[in-house]
């Protein structure tokens, strides 16, 4: 006799997964924003000649 394997998740599991995914997505967004902010701050301290050496200008920092 063959048994059909049926699996279903509890009703709260899907909602919990969505909440956890949303929190992780928010965390990753904040981390990306902070990394970009730190990079802009470091680059803004460089002189125009230093920026030119790496192929950037002041307008690229915005």
C-alpha cells in the first residue's frame, strides 16, 4: 500500500516566516545604506587629485 506524503505548514508558520523575512530585509537595507554612507564620507575627504586618480570627481559622490 502506498502512502501519500502530504505536508502542510501550520497557519502561523507562514505569517512568522513573512515577518522574519521582512525584518531580515530591513536589516540588509540598513546595512547597505550604512556602507554607502561610510564610503561617501571617506571619499568626500579625498582631494580632487586623489579622486581623479581613481577615476571619480566630486559630482560622482552624490
